[in-house]
């Protein structure tokens, strides 16, 4: 199991959520099995998204696609380009 963990600031949660729900990249067709969205308790304009994949290879292929999309739409959603987003791939070691 692998996960892409994404963290970025936003201007308007509802606008961001609508863009996320529109799913322009087709998460499922690229191997995303499930996702979780969090907002920081002390900063509701900070969003954290976890995308789960069955394999590391799927996550490795999807992250560059996300970065390209962020460069196109990030300004309108409050985080600028892909440079305004923190994202990394995690390999699952243990789950209980």
C-alpha cells in the first residue's frame, strides 16, 4: 500500500471541494482506492488530502499528473502553482 499525502493552503474550501469532486484526472482509473480530506483545526484554510493506492508504482505515476494540474489551477484555488503544495509518497509499513 502507498499513499500520496498532500498539504496546501486554499482560499475557499467550497470552491476547492467542488474542484476536487469534479475529479479532473480520474482518480479511480489511476489507482486511487480511497481518499481522506482533512482541514487543520487551527487553520481551516489548510487542507490535507491522503490518496491511497495498492502499489507504489501507481502513486509514482499519479503524482506528476497532480503537479501538472496544480500548475494549471492552483492560482484560482488559493495555492498558486505546484510550488505552493507539499506532497510526498509514503510506503505503508504497518496498519493495525
